[in-house]
């Protein structure tokens, strides 16, 4: 139109028409189609996949007299030259624009993160393959010309966004609001579990430019760190209870022993001693009652002291320097004898609970640390006794081929199958109710696995809730 207008300005007596021919046929873009009937001078050129044609002829037809014809000829020639210059300029501008757009498209495609550009009408103008790959459930909707709302609404219908499930319209409204008025990056959870950080900004012409960054690894690490901090907090609360309780018992029973004069047994003993008429048997019986009281309190002090030491040992086990030193001094160990020695320390606990502790320790030799292997057996058997209120705990060692096997089987409360791996994690306990009922630091099984692995072995569990568990070390 600009070219045709320029020719008309050159001479208003010239008629000009601009036509375009493409797959859709011929169409007049500017001017009067009647010019084509006046044997016009024509200049044609190809731009943008279409054939463009500018036709020029005198409005009243060609003049037949020589002088006038000559003037018209040169005038038409001048118009044609102007037309050619304008066509050349238009072609060069188009090619430069196409080259710039191709360069921009390549740059957008080279971006490592997802990129999308929406125009002022919120229609998708440009995007890269990374952007499309993030939204696999709605990738067929991501096409230029589609509006942002059409794309996300289709994604919601396809289950693309986990956070939208059950609150679809509310989610769409919130997402449109944040898209139309960006206030900073937002996190987006997709159906495949990936997390995207969505950063959008408005441009001066109303367009919206957006980036999508996959932050799944960062998000999972953050969640793991938060879970670890939560587990450590719970662990510290548990450990403080595990330390405070036996310490309180030790202090309490020690105080009673120091103040025996307030005990009825002590009062009777003193009365018998001071009674000149009491006989030896009476005095002996009074002394035995007092002695039994002291022994009772002493045993409780001893038991609580050992429990406290066990808790502290569990915590100190994670001192890696100590473990490395032990690994350097591994020796040949008879695992059957180690198992018997560990069980001997736990018979009293089993008897107190009314649980049968059965040991079948067959001879088997391994290369390792006797101290740590004994700790492993103590942890497994102690854990079995803790969660078994009736029935039995069966401990066995045997040699299967060249592999030594330790097996601890109980008739306790059992473990849900989906928690088998969790029981071996440090700073983790399955249920706060069980923790309150049975106590414990939550480190015993984690330490047992660590010891087994440091001896080149492994530990596994099989269990049925309500029937018991079996821990197997190989």
C-alpha cells in the first residue's frame, strides 16, 4: 500500500493496483482492479511465500500521439523504477526481519530452562521444547495462538497439576491471577512428581514472558533436610527423656539408700537390735529384710545405670574416628560365643517380662570386631524383648555354606510391611505411641545395620503385624 501510494503521489493520473497470490488464490490488497484491464506495467516479486504484483497504468488509458506517448512512457518507466526500489527495500526488510526472528527462535530454543512468551492478548507467541517437555500431560495444547487459560485449563482436565485436584476452578483462578499480576516466583507441583519454579514478568506492551526451572532435586533435598531436622528434634526429645528417666531413678534410689532411717525395714532392724530380749533369728530376719531393701534399690540403680550407658553408647557410636579405628583391628571372632555372652546380659529382662529367651548358638567364625558384633546382638535381642509382651524370643547362629547367619525371632507386636525400611533409619521411630510405651532412642536398629554393613554383611526383616518379627543378619 505504501508503494502504491508513493506512485500515486508521483502522478495522480496513474492508476495503481497491488495484488497478492498465494495458496488462497488472488486478492487485491490496494487499488482498483480495473487497472489490470489497461495493459499496465507490471513488477512482480516473491516475499513471505507469496507472489506480490504491483501494476501501473494511466487512469484514462494509454495516449496514442507520439509526444504524449513518449511522456507517458518515461513517466511509467519512472514509476516502475520507483516501484522496483520500493520492492527491493521491502524484500530486504522482510529478509532481515525473518533472519532476526530465526536468530531469536534459535536463542530461545538454546535456553536450558523452559521459556514462553504470551502477547498482550495472552496468546502464546513463542516457546522452546524444554517448556513443552515439562507439561507432558498437556503438550498437545501448547501451540502458538492458544491462550494461557486454554492451556492451563486443558492441563487441569488432564491431571497435569497435583495441587489442582479437588479444587480445579479455584486453582485456575489463582493461577490466572498470579500470571496476570506476577508478584515473584511460585512453585508448581506436576503430576509426575516434578517441581517447577515459575518466574513471570509483564512487558511494557502487555506481553508476558515466563521461565520454568526444574527444581525437583532442590525441593527433594529441602524436604529431606526438613524431615531430618524434624527427626533430629524428635530424637533429641526422646534422648533427653531416655537420659533423664534413668538419671532420676538413680538419684532417687541413691537418696533412699542414703536415708535408710526413714524406711520401715530400717526402723524394725534398729528396734530388734536395741531389744535385749530379741534372739539371733529375729535379728537375722530383720537384717535380711533391710539387706533385701538395699539390694533391691542397688539393682534398680544398676539397671538404670546400664540403660543410661546403653543410650550414651548408641549416641557415641556415630563417632566415625572410633569406628575406623576398630575396622583396622578386626580379628577372628566366634559368633556363637558372642551371641551367648550377649544373651546372658538379657535373661533377667526376659524373666522380668515373663518372656522365654531361647538361644541356639552354633559355632561360626567371622572376621570383625567382637565388641561391635556383641553390640549388634544386644541391640537385636533387646529390641525383640522390648516389643514382646508374651511368648518368646528365639536367637540362633549357624553357618550356611561360608556365610555366618544370626537370626532373632520374636512373638511381639510385629511391623507393617511398608515400614520395613524405615525401622533401620537413624532418628526415626515408627509410632509416637509405641515410643511412649516402650521407650528407646530409635538408634538401635540403625546401628545394627551399620555394624553389619561394616562387616561386609547385611540385615533384613520379615514380619506380620500381631504375630512377630524376624531379623536376619548375614
